[in-house]
C-alpha cells in the first residue's frame, strides 16, 4: 500500500530558484494538504484542497502556490525560493474535513534546503 | 498565538516509568486527535476522541478528552523505548487540522 507518495525526498535549492514538490495519494481521498514542519514551530498548514478543483490558503501560504491536478495529485510550487523556506514538507490526505474527525494520512516528507 | 498548547515540550524518562502529556486550548473542538511521529517519517494517527469526558485506551496508552472539549491528555503506563517519538495533538477550528508543537518523548532502557 503506497498511501501518500511525495517527491523528491531531498532537495537543495539556491535562493531564487523555483521547484515543485509532487504528491499523489492512492486512497481515493477527497481532501489533500501541504504542511511544513520546523523546529520549535510544529506542523503548519500551507494550503489545502477540500476537493478536486478547489484550493484554499492555510496558516502560512506566502511564497507558495498549489495545484490540484486531479483527485490523486496535489503539487506545491516555490516560485522563488528563500532561505526561510528551508523546512520539511509533508503532503497529506483525508477522506473528508478534519473538523469531522477524519484521519489524516501523511507522506514521508520532503527535506528542502535553500542556500 | 498557538491554538493548541502542548506540555511538556520535552520529556526524558527511563523504561518502566509512567508519564502524562497535555494538550490545552481556549477553543472548543468537535474532536481532538493524537498523532505519533518517528524521526524521518510522517505523523501517524493514534486515536480520535469525540465526546467530552471520553476515555480511550490503546494498550498502555490512555487518552482523555476534557469535559468541555477544550483539552486532552495522553497517559503512558510503563513506558518502553519503542514509545520514543514526537506526540502531536490536533484539532480542526475550520476545515483542516491544526497541530500543537508536540511533546518529544525519549525513553531510555
């Protein structure tokens, strides 16, 4: 069972470069999420997609764009990377909204360093 | 302002000890969840508590949801090295889950 798969696992970028983090889930979930995790800050929501065709900002959306390509795939793009975007990025999915107690399934994370 | 405050932030204990970690908020939640994260991996759900005052047991782990549905606790009995990890509580003020900063637990033999 693949669950949530995200690529790449590790990436080093130079300031100002762009890149896209890819995410796919095989659980037929409606909702997908991108979180970032930083020491001392916990997991913070960047963007989410409640369903195919919709995206909404989370707590820390600045500097990021997302695309819900289809029901399976949700990508995160950094247009002009900054050192402050050095973080571990997690893609996640769920059948429905978190406020209804739905389980969120996470990928293994993507370690991004911006130098 | 952090929506979900977890304490303690770090906990280092010896195998066999008991411990409790806390998750507090000023907001009311329809449910709270606890996740555990091991190094290099994503968080994995341990439990969802829904009813105020609810107690759920998962082997040596006991989860409680406060009567007012604003707080929760996780108690581990006779901790083992395999319990080492980051414990995160999560609740949804809106559509998506909001996570606390976590309690990092280290259990040494």
